[in-house]
C-alpha cells in the first residue's frame, strides 16, 4: 500500500496527492448557468453517506475502501456534519489545553529535541477516533471524457481518500479546501469513494483553537468536471493611483488542458454594468495582463462596496465556448505610510470589528448560507465594519458576502498552538510549536499558502493573519515573509508576537493586543509606537 | 504495559491536571479548579464540577430567631468564594511538589504508581482567613480516600457546617445508606434506629420556607444510584452506583437536589428551581438545629462548631463494590 498510517504522527506529512491551492473561482458552461448559480461542471456529493465509527485506529475496519468490502456494519451519516453531533463519539469542549489533557501524555514530535519523534503518537493511540465514510456515485453524462476532481471544503483533522480501492491522497488542515484528481481510477457506472477521517494527527498540536472539538467531513464535498481548458488559477491585482482617480488591473491566469488554438475573452464591467475594458488573448499555460486602465474608478469601501465584474470566456479553436468564469473584484487603496498610519482610500482606517467563529447552535461549525446572511445582518444592525475569521479560513461564500457588504476582513490562517506555550496562565513555551523547529515549518507555510491562494482576489481582505495564540519563532516569521513575498497590497497581522517581542521586527505589520487595559494602550501609543495598534 | 497487568495506576502529568487511570476508572484532578474534576467509572461521569468545600447551611427558623446566620454570615461568602492557594502531590509516598511545565517534560505516557495523593490547600474567603486542606489519596484499585483538615483560627465565627459537596450531573434515582433512620442532627438523633435504608429519589423536607434539611448522622456507608452522566451517545440503561464509605470515623451526609445557597435563596418552596443535579455533601461537622425554647434561643453549646478549633474528617469513595 502507498498510504501509511504513521503520517498521522509526522508533522512533515500533511498533503499527499493533494492538488495545489488555487483561487476560489467557479467555472460554468454558459452564462445562463452563472445567472442560475448552477454549474454543470459541478456535482455535489452532499447528503447521505455510509459511515462506520471506531474508538481508535486499531478498531477501524481494514480494507473498507475495497470495492467488494462487505458494508453490513456501516451506518449512515449526513455530509456535511460533525461526527459527534450525529450519534457517535463524545461532545467535548476545552479551552487552551490540548484535548487529551490528563488522559494521555503527549509532546509534539521534535519539540523537546530533534531526535524525539514518538512512534505511534496518534496512529496507535487509544483516544484517536476514526470515521470511515463511503459514498457511491455515478458520474453525470456530461462528465464523460472530462478529467474529474473532488473538493473537500473542510475535514477535521486528517483524511485519507480512496477511489475504487485505489489510494488517492492524504490531507490535513481542517479549514482549507482539499482538492484531488480522481481521473486515473474513475470507471463507467458506479464508483466507490472511501474516506477515512482521524480526529487527531500532529495537526492537532496546531489546531488548538478555543472551541468545541469535533471531527468529520463538516463542510461540503463536490465533484468537478474539468473543461478541456481549465482555468487553474486567477490572480487579480487591482491598484488605484494616489489621487484615487485611475484604477489599474493586472492579472495572471494559469491554464491547464488542451490549449492549442484556444483563446480567452476577458471583459470587465463597472458597478453600473457598463463594459469598461475588454481584451481577447491566446491561451497558454500562463497568461499575464497588465494593461487594464480604468479612469474615474468607483472605489470599494465599507460605505460603498463597489464591485467590478470580470468575465472570462474561454473559446476553442473554432470559437465555440468551452467555459465561462465570472469573478467580482474591487479597487481600493490600502496604504501604510512612514509613520505607520494606515489609510483606506486615503482616509484613516478605523475598524469596528468582531472576532467571528463559524457557529450554528444546531450544526456546530457546519453552517449554512442563511446562518452567514444572518451574521451579516447582525453586523449591519450593530455598525460592525470588520471581521477577523477567528481562527481559521471560513467557508468561501462568507468572503463573497464580505466583498458585497463592505466588511473589512482579517483573513486568519488555520493555526493555533495555545496549549504548547501557555499553561496555568503562564507563558511556558518549552515545547512550543511551530516555534523555530525545522520539522514544523513546511506545514505552517502550507497553511499560509492555502489561505492566500484561495482568497487572494477578495477586496474585503485587508490583512492576512498568521494565526492565533501560537507564540513566536522562525516559522511564524517565515509565514509573515511568505505573505509579504506574494502580496504587497495587504498588511500582515499576528498578536502572538506581543508575548515575546524578540521577533517584533519581522512578524506583523500591526501591533495587535487582546485583553489589554486602556492604560496599556495609552502607554504603547505615547512611547514612540513602532506599529499601528489594533485592540482585538 | 506490564504495569497495567499489575494493576498499577497510570499517571498522566498534564499541564493543568493530573490524570490517574486504572481498570475501568479515570480520574482527572485540576490544578486550577482545585480538585477532582472528572470521576469516570465504567465510562460514566460522576462529577459536574470539582467537589466544593461547604461552610454554609440554609438558615433554619431557629437560626433566624437566634441571629446565628447574621453572626456567622462570613461563612456564606466563604461557601461561595473560597479560593485555591496551593497544590502538592505525593507519588508512592514521595512528595514531588507540583510538577507543571516545564518540569513535567521529563515524564512520558508510561508512568505508573501504586498510590498517589494530591492535596489542595484553600484559603477561606473570610476577613480573618484560614486554610482548609483537602487530600485525595488514590489507590490502585480506584478507591479514593479524602481527608479534609480545617485549621482553627482565632476570631472566626462559628461554622454553620463543614463538609465537602459532590455536585453530580444528574438527579439520582435514589440512594442507600447504612446508619441512622430518618433525618438526624447531632441534637435530634436519639430516637433513630440503626440499619440500612433505601431512599427513592432525593427527597426534600417540605418546609414552606426552605431551610437546612436531609441530614443523616453517624453513617457507615452511602451508595448513590444513577447520578452520573453517560457518554454523549451511550443509550445503555445499566444502573451506575458510587459508594462513600466510612474511613476512620462514621460521617454525616445529605443527598439533595440543591446546594445550601440555592435553598437559602428560595423564600418559599415554590421558588426552588427544577431539580437538575444531585448535591451529595459529606460532613465532618454538623451544627445542631434545636433551641431550648420554641424560638429565639441558640442551639445548645455542645452542638456548635467552633471556627477557632481544628476539625478533620475523612471518608473513602469506592467505585467498585
């Protein structure tokens, strides 16, 4: 077998066979489909799945992914949804300490010394519950001849994936989309998808958010048919001149598929739905455009969330439409001057924000569009203009809602290791992760990359947040450097550097403080502050 | 592990807790909350919160007449707001202090012991403060012997009560005890019979104005039935029992659905909330209830509890019979 159970124990293994993160656009076959918000390239797999629950890895059903496995022992579960809210396992809440506190003694691999890797730490653990999911599906007729991907929007905390008995991939990072290519093992007629979900892996050390501790496939799952020409990634960089008069849009597009002779027509409409720019380009694997100049640009802000509409139409060599891709974007000028003053559209930026968890009293972190719309209406009723996605990437529609409603976003990466550095109220980082431990760097950089790549085109995002309450060190500094290397249009945010100011100069563009007394705020601001201050 | 087959305790040195695990029992002591936070036997949880020192009793009509509650009002605050000051641990009779991070980095998941004692020292929320130590000694068979030591301090008023309350997550189906029949107090027990008694539910004495009630003096053993919460999705109907046994001396107890503060707060019986939990209090000292006249005179002197002298009591929780 390709797959190994001890990946659960190794912080260096967090993605196997998982496709690179990319922008969150949707491809449609026709413009009519855009209006109906229903892409025929997409097939939802949400709904009833077969399910088997085990108290720990040693009790799981071996070979359940095989097509001829007898599923008599399987029950049913709704996807999306938490395992613990559907009749299995134990509902559990804990704040800062790790969920195995007092039950099992654990230390993060490599944290106390570079030779300590703790064999079987999670793969042979008594407390690591396992959910085995099976879904059979038959591809829609229009998926024939297409490559097919699968997208998991959220799975806690580690998952293995098989199709028709063949291993496809492994993924951690509960709150970022995981996409895999199913094409090599698809068959005509019925296909068997098998997913094995573990409550714990080394990811649990860096997903110690103060919240109910759940597991399972808790966000949507879908199949995607890849058009002959697939827009893999879209990176829009709208900028505005100092006078706030002229907007310039540069863009970078990555394509995949049979590209010879194909072309893309790119049209930009202003908020009044007038076409302000268009161009047709020949498609190659990377297309870069930097010439879209828009005069009298309508700016995006909280009070006036003006959105421009981009429409990319992909044609084959015979000028037949292969696919259309819509995307909304905005022009705004976020600027930090030499005196650390942050302005948006030349006006000092004032945030009246909230830290928001995704939460429903009935579904837990499995929330719906109606839950999100209700939160937006609460924001409006209370004059809230900003949100921090505490403490992980949220569902994609939330970013669209913030774009449309002018809510400034602090887009937080899925990282919190509170239990590794704060104990009994004291700062005690003796086994802190990610810290400066080399084995823990790639995994947090991957989380930063997933956050950036997926959400980079949303005008609402003004800040990339590196995570929450994870202390400091080289690896968090590397995350900060990563965001700066890929995005010069936004600021970085991280509160934890306050706990040890040794990394202050290389982590976070802003001074972020939680629970600070007004006097402490005053002291900071009156003593030659190095950064703009946010009170969270 | 080999040690498991020898039935030793599996000791987990956490960052805020001490875990002690054995055959079908799991105990977690919280250093921050000040006591046994989780008492799981056969996968059922017996504790809703850590056991709480109890210094108050709901004012009796005679207390009101003699102004006792006013004179001892400090203990009302102490009952609510007494705070933890220190924790120390003994493993196989060796004192190891409080091994929190980074000191506990030296351990592993393979630590075993024959017995572990953990002592929580509290400082009373009274103007003249004193300390009360609660020690839990856990043996490898799961028995927990609890010793409470109150340090007498000059200037402290008389205690309405001295006990340790176990708040259990569910309303018990009932309890069985070996001791004295009926409701008894130090000055109201002469007519009681000795024996073993089965009580259904957690009966209240139906005072129109709720007051101290339900005491059972001179008890050798108490078994509470079905006050534990099962795991979220465990729908089995097996009966769970937890037993409190006399250690060096018989003990007094009450088994009610309310704390003394809840009883005190209800001006009439209909103001009591719906029963939600079980409050099992083991007492080391109980104040009498009767005055020499019908109303107005204090309890006879020998039935007072001095705040100025030491008091100690102990008992053993037995998870398996």
